[in-house]
């Protein structure tokens, strides 16, 4: 496996605890196993702290599933704020974290934080979906950052992708909006 990290993906909140327990157990004997964490879950602050303490590499995403109000933040502004807070923590304290977002406003803030804190580009990755905001991927690469492209694969890649798109209306709106931004070149990150 070399120096690569394989991360367990995260489904809905009903599976969060079991997934984290499996990751922690497997990580003890296979240190290149990591975990995806969804920023919109209330529990993510504690989960991120525990994973950092255990040396587990994390992939931070906003969260793609419709979750009840007692499990997750509902406002996109609140989700973005929590994502930024957790991303900054991971950039400073994490173990080869992956910051998974296409949100250009977040990327601008994160790049400012990275510059301000003098965080080495080799200490983390940006991750984006295959085919989405290739313009941002290129800009980040040109700035010297490591960019990984997330590609769903396997026999059920299409149902997985479609399920994530229709789970929340924001997901579908996200894809449509970013197709226009990439096509028209409307961007803040340069």
C-alpha cells in the first residue's frame, strides 16, 4: 500500500458510530486506513478530536445526506462555518488530512488560513469530485497544492452517485451551479 491512505467513506448518521469504530480498530494494525467525516453532524467536533488523537487521517466533507435536526446542522451558513473550523483544526493538527470541497468561498478562506499559519502544502490534500470544477483543480495545482480527484467506482457507482444527488436538493443545485461557473469562468480563486 505504500504511503497511500485508504479512507472509509461515510453514509448517513445511522452508520456513523459503527463506521468510526471499524476505522479505529483497523487503524491499529493498518495505519494507512483513514476516515471521512461530515462537518454538518453535531458530533463531528468530538469525532475529529478523537481521530487526531489516534493519528487517523481524515477526509473532511460538508455532508451529503438529509439528516434530522437533532443530528445535524441544517443551515448552509452554519455548515460552512463548522466546515471551516474543522478544516483549520485538521490543517494545523491532523495527519495528512484531505479537505474535500468545491466551495470557492471556503477555499479562499482556507488558502488565507494556510498562508497565515504557514502550513506546508505537502501536509494535506484538497479533494474534489471527478469532472466538477476542473478550473479550481487546475488553479490549486498551479499554486502548488496537492489535489486528489474523488471517483466513485465499483458495480454500484451510478446508484451511489444518483442517491447522493437526490438526497438533498442542495446537491443537485450544487452540480448545476458549478457546471455554469466552470463553463462561464466565474471564480474568486485565482
